[in-house]
C-alpha cells in the first residue's frame, strides 16, 4: 500500500491537518475489487444499475473502520472550533476539494479509501468520497451525474428548490469552491448543459442553509469580473488618447523650442498660452487615468481575495459586507 498523504489544507482562518492510516488489507481489497457491472437483465435502466454501483462503492462495510477513523478527526476539529452543521459540511467539502484532481478518462471509479490513500482522484472518485462523508454524518446527500458531460458532483440537501429543482445544493469536488455555486465551466471549457441524474445516498436529513450567502459571493465575483473587463477597456482607451496627446505635445514643444533658439521670442510667446492649456488638459486626463487604474486595482484585489479564499464562506461573507460599506 502506498503511504497515505498527511493532508494539510486551509479552512476558514486556519490550516487543518488530517493524518489517518487505513488498514493495508482494506486498501488492497478495494484496489483489487472488480468495479464493473454485469447486466444480465437488460430491462434494468442504466440509471438504476449505475446508482447501484456508486452506492456499493460508498457503503461497502469493509471501509467502515477507515471512515470511523477519518470522521473522528473531522469531529474533533468541529468540536474544537464549535462549528455549526453548515460549517461542518463546508469542512468536509473543502477537504475533498483540496485533494489533487487527476483525469482518469474512462477508468472505473475508485473506492473512497483508494482515493484517500492515493491522494488523487477525478470527479467520480472525489464525489464518492465526499458523498460518503456527508451521508455518514447525517446530511441529506446525493450524487449528481451529468452523463453527456461525463461529470459528477455532489448534492447536499438545502431549503428551496436547489440546483435545477433537484432539492440539493451543488458541490463541485474537482477544486475548492463554495457550496451551492456550480462552476461556470469545467476544465477544458466544458459547460454543464444537461440535467443531472440524482442518486440519493444514505438516509440523512441535515441540510445546508447558507446558499444565500454563497450565492451573494458568487454574484459579487461575476459583477467584479464584468466591471474589471469594462475598466480594462476604458484604461486602454485612455492610454491610447494620452499617448496621442503626448506625441502632439512633444511635436509642439520641439517646434516652440526651435523658434526660441532662432530668436523668434515673439512667435514663441504667442504659442505658450495655448501650449500650457493643452498640457493642463493632458495632466487632467492623466489624473483621470490614474484614478481609473486605482479603481481597477482595488476591484482586482477584492476579486482575487474572493476567488482565493473559497475555503472560507463565513469569512468571505463578513469581508464582502465590510468591503461594500461606504
């Protein structure tokens, strides 16, 4: 068995460390298991047998000891930091999201214990691991399988209609993102256009109640991105205008200096006032450009903060409220 990683990942305002050593025989059994489906009754819909495979990978009793040890680590972190159920669900999600993503093409999905030990996984592998953790901790959980896009995510119960009326908040497992916010596009530019097959996992009843906050953050990210694009175009236009005016001023200055060097002081003095007015106009335009650049940099810094702290919904929401205050 490979030596499992010691996982260390940022969550909220700290780094969480997880160090569990699964039983080697459990890993070996999972690794050698046949994960394919043999369909003898072809009247069984694909949705049914596919769901059966995923549920079997998650609920295999041979992994119970592994999950008990792993969840003991997370429960200790939860209790130490007095997390509410929403924060605890976020902790589990960020842990799985922080595991490096690896494309497996059409390979069979891993058992959760395999993903943990090997320290990598594709969307199937990571989603199975997260669904196993959430369902075992009593959350209403589902796998969201997008057949045309060959993608899988996790759903956690939430108030309202949830993602595409599924009743679940969307959790992307391939990278660190907030619960409830589906990706605008997947790796490679793929867009999620289909309705997912919803595969319920376990019998949990807990839900996630912070989707309004994560949606607010997601909207802010989108708005800031649009504003930066507009400001970037404005800055480029202003820079072009300033460059043209600077070139004209340089030509005018060279012509005036030539007049003065030839002793034509009267002609030189007649042009000074108009030249100074154009310099003043140039300086005002430059000041406006600097103000626009300053605004651009402020928004870019805010956007970078929102995007780079997706492991901290609680902190981001408080930070965003403060950022918006006049």
